[in-house]
C-alpha cells in the first residue's frame, strides 16, 4: 500500500458568462441622480415667495433635499436598467471551458 493518498481527476465542461455587478450600477445611478438634483436645484432659482399650497418659504438646501428625494431613486432605477440590459446582451455570449475537479482520498 503506498504512503501517498489516491487522487482522482475528473474533467467537466462548464459554461462561463460575464455579468455586470448590479451594486456598482446602482451606486453610479445614485451618484448621477445626486448630481442631477444639484444641477436642478442650482440652475432653477424659483422664487423667494412662500409656496402657494403650504404658505412656507423653502431654503435652497430644502429644495435640494426635495429634488434629491426624486432624482436619486430615479438614478438608481436607470442604473439598474442599464445593468439589466447589459446582462441580457452580454449574458447571451457564453464560453465553454474545461474544469478539473480533484478529490483526494486519504485512505
């Protein structure tokens, strides 16, 4: 009986495909939404009068916050849609690769 354990090699074929990282696209979409909210809140000054509906005057930072509440989720949604479209187009292309599975029996 040999002192080395018996080794067995199995070779299989596996399909490999590339997929985008959804969290990266969501973070980029949130950043784009944040920039869009910043641009929208600085470009459009609005008025210094009180709101017609609430009779409250909003500061520029409050306006930025309100716009950000809509732009950031919209940016995340757009980023996820881009990732999904990339997954559909890139995911169709698969490659077959040969993989080796080794198992060692100790005795």
